[in-house]
């Protein structure tokens, strides 16, 4: 079983700023907005997940959506193959105002990872 380790989570401020800077690419696969860029200084691909407090006031619902996205990424991260020197920083921003079933989010993440590569 392949897990999502800490190295695969994007938490460094400098890398997050690099991801959201001008050189990044973005597209939408409902219910997700995907922002990505390539980076050389990491050993693995890293992801960031954002669910707005404006869309879901309760932390329980925000955490549920984040859990669904993390699990979908964990299952499909093999689609984000690297050639050894180039790795990806990917941010998933949840856009929908309602909770969706896991298979919808799974399909969106799968489509998004295929488009990133």
C-alpha cells in the first residue's frame, strides 16, 4: 500500500509562493481548480489542498473534502510520472459549494493529473 508521506505534502512557504507565482499553469476540472508548476529542487511530487472557509463554515465538512482529495491523489499519483529530474508542485482548490461523492472527486483528480503530465 502506497501512502502519502510528509515529503509529498507542500508546506514550505517559498515553494507555495513559487507555485502561486506568475510562471504557474492553471485549469479547472469541476469541482477542482488545479494550479501546477515544475520544480527541480524536490525529490518527489508535492501537493497542496485548499478548501475555502467561505464555502464550508464547519471544519468537519472542510476536512472531509480534504480527505477525499488526498485519498484520490494517493490512489492515482502513479499517473504523475516523472523523468527523474523534473517534479511537480500541484495545488487542488475545491470550488463546489456542496459535498460531493468520492467517485466524482476521484474522477476529477484522475483527469487533472493526466492533464498536468
